[in-house]
C-alpha cells in the first residue's frame, strides 16, 4: 500500500499534464499553413538566397503569408518550379530568366604570373590575406577552390593547365553561391541567353596588365569602337558589356587583341572561347 500511493499520485499528475498539454495545443497552438511544406517540396533546396529570401524555407513562408505573390523568383528551379508553385498558390507564373555563372579571369598557371610560392591553407580566402594572393594580378582567380566547395551541383572545376576555376554551364543552376564566396569577386551571374563575356576583371592600366598577364584586358577601346550598338564600354580600364544592348554579334570578340572577350553559348552548354 505505501508503494501504490506514490505510483497513483505520479500517474494522476502525468494524466493531468497530458490533458493540459492537449488542451493547450488545441486552443493556443499556431497552425502552420500546409501549403508551406508543399511549396518547399517544389523548390530545389539550394538555399542560395537568389530569390531574395533566407533560403528555400524563407521563400516558401513568404509566398504563403503574402510577403510576396511572385512564384517565379527561384532562378535555380526555373520555369518548371514556378509553374508548380503557381498551381499550389493559385498564382500566375511568369517566365524565369535563368542565370549562369562564369569566371572573369583569363590568366594561366605560368610561373611568371606568380609572385611567391604559397604554402598556407589551400583556400582562396586565406591566400587572399597574404598580399592579395600569390598572383601578380590582384584581380585574378587564385585557383584554390572556395567556389567548388559551395557549389551544390559540382559545376566547378579547376583547370589543371591554367589553374583557373571553370564553370560547366550544363550543370550550373545560377544559384550565385560561388559568386558570393569568391574573395576577389570575379565570378559573375548573367542571363544564360548571353553569348559574349569579358573574361578579365583587372582595373589596372594596360601597361601594368601586360606585365603580369598576357591575356588581360588592356583597355585599348577597339571593342568599344567596333560595337555597332554601343553595348560595350571601357570603364575604369576594363571593357564592360551592357547586356540590354548587346545583340551577340561577336564583333568585339573578333577585334580584341588579347582575346579576353570570349564568344559562346550558355544554353547549348558550350564553354566560351
């Protein structure tokens, strides 16, 4: 009998707590919109933030709570995901402009482009803390693969011959994580319909560029003078393309004396040459 009394008391307390918790969940619980999970399942899970929200969960919640009514913000998901979200939310999906990343560096692994032998932690961010990296060009790709480690689709490799990061347009989903990770900010996102890119990021004067890289933009202005649509300008010693005006004629590529303007087709998955 002395043993049963505490057992019964504890059982009664446990039962009372269970009843109170059940009543609390019924009357005070916050019900989550079931559409959040449905939208989240449609998203690719890159959590890149390209939509403007804190990852896929943030975008799903924003759609369901009315923060945004645009189902076409997921660039990695493309038109297919936009249509699925539109069906769930009862919204009209617009056309998603797919993006693709490219590395704006035309350098090489030549010894004369290196100012010292780097023996530290093999990351671009660490190397960049030592005199802006081991390349004479402070705008160059350092080639230690920080972008590779954040890419969710294994779209980036290091070219063994040139020691420069290269992005496979067939695998790239345009999430932009590599662009955010690059300490030299030389990875750029553009529309996958673009056909011309400037593969250089140096803002040094032409004479200085030639001392450290044979393939860098020297700001000569030939591309600017040749472009029939005024789509390319030399600004701060670097050729810059206005993609709103560019028609992809390739004339700037043809006249570039250092071949730092590359011509290709992202949609077909072709590397720029």
